[in-house]
C-alpha cells in the first residue's frame, strides 16, 4: 500500500476507536437512546454534501434494502453500544467490536452453507475463547455483575446486527448501487428511525458541553468522515486490506480510554484482545499457516 493509504488506514482505526471514547463520555448525560439518535442525525446532516444526483437515484431505486442495512449497521448498533457505554470501559467495548468477523464467518457456515477451512475453524475457536476471557474479566468493572453482563450482551447484539447487515448487503446490494450510496442512505435511514425515539427519551437535564463535544465527534468524525475514508480505502486497496482496520480499532479504543479517561488496562483486556485478534486473523485469512511443501515451492520458484 502507498504511504497515503497506510495513513488513511491508521486515521480510520483511530476514528473508529475514538467512537467508544466519545460514547463513554456522552452516555451518562444523554442516555443511550438520545446519544445514538444524535449520532445518526448528526452523521446524516454531515452526509448531505455527498447527495449527488447519481447517489439519490441509486438510493431511490434501492431504498428498502438500504433502509434495512441502515437499521442493522447503524441504528441498532448505535443504540446498543451507547447503552453498553454506561457500564463498560471504552476499551472493552472497542475490543468486543472485533468479534464481528468471527460472527460473519460462523453464521455463514451455520446458515448459508459457506465452507470453513480447518484454519478458519480453529480461528473461530481461538477468537471465541478470547471473548470468554474478556467477558469473565469485565464483570468487576462496573461493580455489578448484572450491569456488566447486560452491557456485554448489548455489545454482542450490536455485532450480531453487523453480521446480518454484512450478509444482507452482500446479497442484495452488490450491484446497481455504489458503497458510498449505501453508506449515505443508511445514515439517513438510521436518522429517520431514531428521531422520534430521540425526542421521546431526551434527557430532562441539559447535557454539558463535554457531552455535546462527544456527540459532535461521534457524528462528524467517527461516522460521517470515517465512512468516507473507509469506502475510499476499499476502492483503492480492496476489501481484504481495508479489513485490517478491525485490528486497529481495539488498539486505539484501549489507548484513548487510557489517555483521556484513565481507564486501567487489565490482563483480561490485554489477553482477550490479543486472542480475539488472533482468531480474527485466522478466520479472515489474514494469517495463513504455511506448510513445508508450499514453502519449498516458493523457494524453488524464486531460484527458477
């Protein structure tokens, strides 16, 4: 990859990792629903300059499918992660976000008859072992096993939504609509869906300026700008290389939580993060064990 693409990848990881920091900062004063709604509404407003005539035409033709993707990939995960942010450290929520590729592979195998190699299957086992480790070590953070358990369940639910959205968009929106049109339209759909709930559950006390800054960062930087960066990267370097960002999100999420919220980095967080990411690397094929025969073939080719 070019240096500019690597820089864009790092920036994207930093932005998506920061989303968990901002949710943690704003969740207590806004509440989960209002925070999620303001994120979607703000991102939709920021996406208005992207509404070219071509994209509007694509969104009009595929509005039902785009709306479903908006619900699965934006509206519901925004609400669930915002709810979890009231009880979990930003770093833990960011680490949990890395399990989405594991769920995509597992559901594809169980429900869609997609084949899994031995390496991918072992990656699933490794990855979910890391999830168990992370969950087991998270209970003590909030002082309530009940609250931490529901928060982790919300993170899992958000990743289930991402999994459904990935399969649905792959099957229904692969042709006839550009990825950026899907991203823009899905934010508009999420904003429309969450607007009445945001009004209904608006906090009784006006949130402070730090919480408003968190909302601004969530909407403008971590959602609107991040989507533009992501689809630009996909167009330049391809989907598989762009997925490397999944490894950067937990790292930046933990880093921002440590620097700005002084969250402790526990053994469960560090160990669970490493094990989950190893599982993701094996499952997605970013790491492939090489047998002796393939190595010998490469050597012989190089000397041919």
